[in-house]
């Protein structure tokens, strides 16, 4: 059994986020708990958390609203995707030192029923990639391709919004590696656009400087056949006029709504979806267990660069999330959870 720490840190919900979120982060509270938590019950595990994600959709998770994760209450730990090692188990399947990945929380030690966790299926060079290219980010992108995009021809025009985000970066790599040659992105800076183009995009539109509709009609005069949307609202409105008849929109995220919780704009060009007979399909990482293994194998066969950005320290998780909302990252931001014993190990190595 792993030596028990004297205390551990975690983030809990102090209050539901207000109108000033994410500029103001007083909805989170950083607390210290004694020991390593409560005793385990039958069927539970204790996980020493190594990495956690900071996802824009967490605004939904901490709002009290029901989504694909149960709503949390004040005082509850902040849910996130994470990865860690089992340090204690009363579970019939998971044992000591198993590496588990799935829904954890912003904490150094997690305790609970691992119904939303699974064994890391095979060794990879970097554990944190189970939260990016081999995790919810990559799996969402690849399962989207398997379920919604295989009907497309290799030269079909495909457009991706939030193209420099984690899912966008993963999806461009997948599509380019699989031979798709007519790819376009939408991002929020020239730097991001250059990065997307290096991943295989024919062109990337900087929506803060360029008219999205105008640029799409210029570069794709016959119309967009598939729009992979991570944003919604104004970006969706700008793309719809450039869509082809009988085209498809794959809806993966709605980041434009996460900071406008009480003032959502909606879709003004809704009627275009009707007369163009556009098909809309929502996609989630959850609910596709039969596709996980197929996606893992498919991803492992591609020559990928990854899409993660590593930030240090659990104490910085809320600030990293804020920076993610404000578009400061290219790829998937992931927080490395620092524990006191790891810092001591680093100090020992420096002395040697």
C-alpha cells in the first residue's frame, strides 16, 4: 500500500458561477483535507491523480444543470477528465497500481466507485496523452469521423471551427493522415491559423479579422459538405450560408454559449438549414463504448504529434481554465497534479 500523505489538496464548488465567470473565479475554493480521505467502501478505489483536464464545458457541469454528467452541489469536488494510479482498492476488477482514465475531479486523491473509469488499454510514451490524443479529445474526434464522416469523399470540403483547440488539432491530424485533401479551419488568431495550416488545412480563417461567410464562399464556391462545429452561435450563423444542399453539421461543442449562460444568441440563419435540407448530428465522447477500442486502434496506427499543452500545478487549474476560455492555448491544456512527495523527489534528484 502506498504511504499515506499527511494531507492533500482539492478544488470544490464554492458557489455556482456568476455573470462575471470566467473573469472572476470565486466559484472555486481550494481546500486541504487531512490524510488521504475517507475509508473505502466495497466496490470503491482510491486513485492518486496524475493529470486533469480543464474543459470549457465544465461551465455546464458546475452550473447545477443536468448534462451527460450529473449536476454537482456546493462543496462537491470539481469534475474533470483525469488519469491516475490506484493506491488502494476494494473493487473486484481494479487492483493496486492499475492506471485508470476517465471522469475524476480536480484533486490529488480521488475516492469513489470507478463506474466512469477504465484501464488505460496499452502503454504509450506519455501518460497525459490519455487525456488528449488517446483520451476524450482524440476519441471524440475519431469517433466523430467513424460515425459521421466516413461517407465523405477524400476531396469533400470539410470545415472545422475552434480549429486550434484540442479536438480541432486532433481532427485535422486524423483527416490529413487518412488522405482527406480539402480541409479548412476557423480560428481566432493568425498564429493559430498558421498552426492549423501546418496540420494539413488548405486554409484557415481568422474570424476576428475576416468575414467567415465571405472567405468560405471564396475558397469553397461549390459549398461546404461537412461542418464540424465546436463553437455554435455566431460562427454557426456565418457558416450556414456557405453550406451545400444536403450537407451535414457535426455538433461537438458550443463554446460560444459557455460564457453567455443567460444571454445566448441562438441561430439567426436557422431557415437556411431547412431549405438546404442540412442534417445536424450531435456527438459525445460518452455513450460510444463499442467504438472506443476501434478508435484506439485507429489512432495508434496514425503518425500523430499529439495535441496537449502541459501546465504545472493543481493550484493553477481554475486560472488555466480561464486562459483556455480566452483562447490562450493551441491544443488541449492539461494540468499536471503536483504532490508534495513528488516535489521532494525532485529536490533529492537535484542534490545528487
